[in-house]
C-alpha cells in the first residue's frame, strides 16, 4: 500500500520506495490484490489488523459485490450441518487464532459495541458480531512484487468483528470434513445511504473518503499478465488514483444498469466469442461485476439451444460438465493465447470494448473424479450472469461513484508481480476523475 499523506507516513515511520510529487489535496490508497490458485479463490488481499505482535496475516476477500467490512473476532464459532435457513445445525468449529483478531491485544484498537449481521450467497452464509474496532490496517505485498510498492499501513480503519456464523450446509452426521469459510470480507460496492439491511457498514471506501484519505470516490482494479505456470495471479486496486500503465487501449465507459434494491455494479450482457464464433446471449438478465465470486457465469439460458451451440462451436475444446465448463485436456495444456472474449456495448453509442480473458486464467485447480478424466474443470459456468474473479483477471475495471461512471479496459498487460508505477500514476484531487471514452 502506498499513501501520499506524508504526515501519516512520517508519523508512522512508513517507507515507500519512491516519493511522488503531489498536490496538497490529493492522496490515494494502493492495495495489492491476488487471485490465488484454488478452486474457491476470489480476489483477495493479505492484511494484518492492529498492532498485536502475535497477529498473523489474514487473507480477506476484496468484494465488489457486497458493502460491509469484517474479520473474525478471536474465539468465533462457525456453525453448519443443517439444510434449514437460520438453523445453526449440529456442527461447529472455532476459527483458529491465526485468522482472528483480538482487540484487547492491540494497543491501537478502539472498540465500539455495535452489532452486525451480514448475509451472503442467498442466505447460505450468515455472519454475526457485536463489536466494531478501529485499528491500523496493514496490507502486505509479496516480497517478489516490484520495488515500487512496500508494506504499509492505514491507521484508524473500522472493521466489524464477527463472532459467529451459520453456513447452510448439510452434514452426514460426522461433522467432517470441516467446511471452508471466508476469513474476512472487505465490501467495496458503492455506498448507498439507505435504510437497507444489506448496507450497514463499516463502509471501507466511504470511510476513507469521509476522512479525506482519498479525494475521489474512484476505484480501479487490474491484474498483471499471468505467470508462466498455473499459479497465483497478481494485481492491484487503487482508491483515489489510476495507473494508466495497467491497461492497453482506451478505458471505455459502459452503462451501469443497477436497479434499486441491488447492491453492486451491474452491466449489460456482452456478446461472447470463443474459437472465432460470436454468440449473442439469450438470457434476460443483467450482469453483476463481483470480484468476490470464484467463477464467471455466462448468460446462456440453460434450457435453450445456446449452451450446446457454445460447446459445439468450441470445436471439441470445451465440454459441458453439468453446466460447469471444462477444457478437453489437462489444465497445463490450455494454450496461453486462447481467450474467451467479451464484447460490451459502450455508454456512448458506437463504442464497444473487448475484454480478453485467457482461458488458462479459469483453470484454478477445480477437479472432478480426482481429475483423472482428462478434463480440466474451469471456474466458468453457464446460466446466470456474474463476472467474478476470472473476469477481473483480464479486465481493468474503473468506477467513479460520485459520477456513476463504470468503465472497462483491456487488462492483463503489465508484468507479473508489478505494483503501482509512479511514472504512470494519476492521483485525483477533489473533483477529479479518470479519463474515459
Ligand atoms: C459445538 O459442537 C460441540 C460438539 O462437537 C457441542 O458439544 C457444542 O455444544 C457446540 N457448541 C455450540 C456453541 O453450539
Ligand atoms: C486464542 O485466543 C484466545 C482469546 O484471545 C485465547 O484464550 C486462547 O488461549 C488462544 N489460543 C491459542 C491456541 O493461542
Ligand atoms: C460493551 O459490551 C460489553 C460486553 O457486553 C460490556 O461489558 C460493556 O460495558 C459495553 N460497553 C459499552 C460502552 O456499552
Ligand atoms: C497471501 O496469503 C495466502 C494464503 O496464506 C498465500 O498463499 C499468498 O502467497 C499470500 N500472498 C502474499 C502476497 O503474501
Ligand atoms: C527497483 O526498481 C528500479 C527501477 O525500476 C530498478 O532499476 C531496480 O533494479 C529495482 N530493484 C530491485 C531490488 O528490484
Ligand atoms: C461423511 O462424509 C465424510 C466425507 O465425505 C466421510 O469421510 C465420512 O465417512 C462420512 N460419514 C458418514 C457417517 O457417512
Ligand atoms: C428502517 O426501516 C424500518 C421499517 O421501515 C424502521 O423500523 C427502522 O427504524 C428504519 N431504520 C433506520 C436506521 O432508519
Ligand atoms: C472509527 O472509524 C469510523 C469510520 O471511519 C469513524 O467515524 C470514527 O470516528 C472512528 N472512531 C475513532 C475513535 O476514531
Ligand atoms: C426481462 O426481465 C425484466 C426484469 O426481470 C422484465 O421486466 C422483462 O419483462 C423481461 N423481458 C423478457 C423479454 O422476458
Ligand atoms: C476431446 O478431444 C478429443 C481429442 O483430443 C476428441 O476426440 C474428443 O471428441 C473431444 N471431446 C469432445 C466432447 O469434444
Ligand atoms: C488473447 O488476448 C490477448 C490479450 O488481449 C491478445 O494479445 C492475444 O492476441 C489474444 N489471442 C488470440 C489468439 O487472439
Ligand atoms: C452482439 O451481436 C449482435 C448481433 O451481431 C449485435 O446486434 C449487437 O450489437 C452485439 N452487441 C454488442 C454489445 O456488441
């Protein structure tokens, strides 16, 4: 993370590897992000919260599809084993101390008794707590990342502390194996001050804006070019700034088609090209841009002829594994330049933007039958429309919530592991935003 607020950096003795000349009224936040290699990975970042010497890094989801920010309080219990809504079920586990936070052990914590309850994935995950804490949030970038970024911290960030969860998951009576669960979620969807239970806070971005730590309500995400082996994809997220070296071609404004009551960024469905064949989706839906989802969901109505047209037009490369898309071969054998291409209509008529997502980026280690059926299962499904973490790996997504602007550009162009680059960084002062067509 890089911050340009020099007084803070001086106060905390933070080091940034380069200094940027900037105006008094401009400051920004840089957060390294990753798409880890794993079937259930989403866009994440590793943080520590607070100043306890015993704190461990926690991998939290950087989630454009939800609004609130939380991590586990020490001693938190996760319940599961019942198929019924709100029923904790017979099984539970204690969240290990390596992924929890104890405000009593942090000299810099300020707690407030505020209760929270957040629901995810159609009520199948519910988390609850009764404390908020303001403390120092530290983003850890990988040691192999470019030396233009370094580990640094933002003081006085408010997170909710959750102490219980209910996962709606059946159990066969053995309470084994323990389910996987999120270690924390930083909601990044637009702040809408409404009486909506979906948006209670803490609102990470809005709080940074209210405290003048960023001067624009912008957020820009990118991913770098993939590494040569199937592994973690690296990228970055900027609040209050843009790094123009992270995309090629123009940043094209697209229409935000969010409806009232919806949380997040919604766009119109694109045309989808694979193996030279362009398909026009037939599902009557808009598409959610959700970095907190592990897969992309293509808007081909499952019972229509389109899914089979999609598979047939792939020339035997893609196979239907009950709605999940598989590559007909090993994951390693997926050609590097084989893309799934999405063509979105621009906000300005006549403009379009093509986003290429390398098919290899969809291979995240998901397996069927132990993986020995010769098919590489992809984080890609047919039906519904969500652009999740795989889509983010090929796109630059720029939003300006002040102006309601949503824009896309071709990403995946910068060097693997590189962070924000001073030479191409534009930091926004009050009233400023990124350029788009
Ligand atoms: C957690 O599960 C154990 C059995 O494994 C049970 O004895 C205990 O009561 C449960 N605790 C809560 C709070 O549900
Ligand atoms: C975990 O933290 C709790 C509360 O801070 C403490 O009671 C417990 O001893 C800790 N357990 C381990 C294994 O450190
Ligand atoms: C917060 O809650 C704790 C535990 O319920 C209680 O002991 C404490 O007095 C509360 N603090 C305030 C300021 O209400
Ligand atoms: C973040 O944590 C995950 C899980 O422990 C780890 O695999 C990954 O390498 C970490 N990333 C960085 C940049 O340290
Ligand atoms: C740091 O960046 C500079 C400029 O890009 C480069 O010349 C130098 O080799 C880098 N150092 C390390 C240790 O990566
Ligand atoms: C329940 O499922 C787990 C994992 O699939 C298995 O290891 C276990 O033996 C099963 N237990 C029973 C009682 O069926
Ligand atoms: C939200 O609306 C409900 C019902 O309309 C009302 O009971 C509640 O007090 C409202 N909450 C806030 C914070 O305005
Ligand atoms: C904690 O953070 C919130 C949100 O940024 C802020 O409104 C509040 O004043 C902070 N509390 C303290 C004690 O600084
Ligand atoms: C598409 O969905 C919208 C909203 O759900 C609905 O109003 C509209 O009638 C639907 N159009 C078609 C052609 O089904
Ligand atoms: C998978 O590829 C093989 C050749 O490698 C081909 O014979 C087979 O028909 C393909 N499967 C499908 C479902 O297209
Ligand atoms: C796949 O997309 C990349 C990035 O846009 C592009 O450079 C490459 O040419 C595309 N591959 C093919 C076969 O078009
Ligand atoms: C999708 O393709 C159809 C048919 O060629 C075309 O009319 C439409 O404009 C295309 N949409 C986009 C977003 O390119």
